[in-house]
C-alpha cells in the first residue's frame, strides 16, 4: 500500500475551524489515516515538505457543464461535431484537476457524454476530478433547456422535453435508467435560453413531485435550475434537494430551503462573465439583458441565504460564456466580494460542497477516514482568496491518495 506524508503544512481542514499550523497529514492508500503535529513518517512513505504552504481539502465545484466550451452562445454547439463536444469534456476535466478541483458535478452534457466521462474517470481511462453526472436535463416545452429558436433551429442533445405529470414521470425514469447520479430539472427561466423570462416559473408542483418521487425511489435526488422566486419555492416544496443559481430567492424561499436541509449553489461567476463581456463578445442580447437583470440581486441574496443558515455550496456553471474550466476558483473571489469571509467561501467549496453532491461521508475535510483529496497551496488563501485562481500557486494536487499534480517547491 502506498504511503504519503505531507509535513510542515498549515492545514485548513474544511470545517471552518482554526488553521492547524506546522502539522502533517499521513495518507495510506487512498485514505487519510492521521492528521496532527509531531507525527512520524512511516519508513517507506513518500515525504513532502510543505515548507509552510497551506494544505486544503480538494476543491469541489458543484455545478459545471463539462462538455461546454465557454462559447458566447450555446448554439455554437451546432457548429461542432458531437464527438468534438466529448473531447472538450476530456480537456476540461484535465484543466480542472490541474487547478485543484478534485470533485465536480456535471449539470448537463449532450447525449450521455457526462455519464461516459464519469465512467471514464472512474476506470482511469480519462484523467480528471471525481465526476458526478446526470442524464439529460428535463425541461418543459419552452422552458430553460428547450433550446429551440424561433427559426426552427434546435440544439436538442442536452434535454428531454416533458409536459404533464405522467410524461415527467417517464422522463425521470429514463434518466435514472441511464444511470445518472441525480436528476436535473428546470423550474424557472434562465439566462442563456432564448424565449423565457428569467423569473418565470416552469413545471407545476405536481410535475416536479412526480420527478422527485421517482428519483427518491432509487436513492437519487433532484437538482433544479431556478432563478425566479416562485420556481425556487415550487422546487423546494416538491422535494428538490439542490437549487442551482437561486438568483431571486426570497425570504420564504430561504426559510424553506433552510428548514428542509437543501442546498443553494449560486454560480456568481456565470452572470458576471456575461455582463463583463457583453454584446461586443458575441453574447446574444437576450442573455446579456437577463444577466444584467439579476447581476446585483444574486450576490445580495446569496449572502442573505448564508447569514440566514442556508447551506451554500460553491458552483461556477463553468462552460457558460467565457466561464472557463480551470478558472473555477474565480467564483471564490466573487463570493468574498459579495460578503463571505475567505473561510466561509472555502467551506462552501469543501465541506458543504461534499455534502451537496452526496459525498460528505467521504470528502470535503482533512480528517482521518476521509479520502485523501488534498491541495497544497503556496500562499495563504485566507489573506488573499484570489491565489487559488492562479495555478502557479497550486503546488500539489492529490486525489484519492494519488499525486495528480506536482509542480515542486
């Protein structure tokens, strides 16, 4: 069994507790076995002297689109061969791993590509973070994932259109048959969809309940894209576990999400990139207008959610316009700008992220018994969170006890 010891590190363990200075982590096989000061390294272990660098749990992005290329419009996918989109996924996974992200959750890819990549990572065929994936996104006709333009041109590979309770039930069963780790739906309008207002509710309560029931029957959960307040509340009331974006969540929505133990995944960077680049970069006007509509609200409401006890996990929506895989840690800087402390932002990307994606018993903290997903960082992210977005500061990345990235001292 391989053994790894990282010594002389300042450990941020992911719980939000104080930094453990000048400490060591002992790894045997894929798991952490000891954490503390004054630990002896096993004779046959690989020993890494951290030299005072900061050691964190592997970072977790709870919302990415692994096969998307960060083009100005999703309709750019029509210009690529379908196989090229799969190759984007291979590249994007590598980029995220090299940036310190050891677990990501794919929230929609064409066909079954997200699932294929997940299986490829598990088997060692593809190099990348631990990947969780859904099947096709379930959307109502005219909903956020119904990418059908007035011209009649469609990009249909990512979604399953369903209307009515029984059709929603069948759509959920189809995605679960594909082997998704969860089911994703859209319960409100969105920014990148061409015809729906961003705050409009989508699906009825009964339609969403049919989907959450089917997922629950096989031990899965439902995640919902939802910007608008009504769509958010409908999703929570119907049993959805994670709210993606949540831009216009109101006080009642925050209360419901807190009381029912759900998660909010705000993806601040996605809208910020659209507003920053704008029409001049080729982003459609409808998307720019809708991003500007919610840009300030999402930061304010995300901070309110955190302060009112909602569990907030870090997600980026990487793959949306100019929102590139491998630059995921930009989200952490925006969270801090919104009012999070650096430690709160890191907890959102570690412990809460692990709980959000259903792996809290295995990941998210630096403690004995957990899988050894670790990131060694030159510099103190509690003083400057932005260093995590600079790969030159990411000295080492360990996933499941295996050193995946080693940039040396």
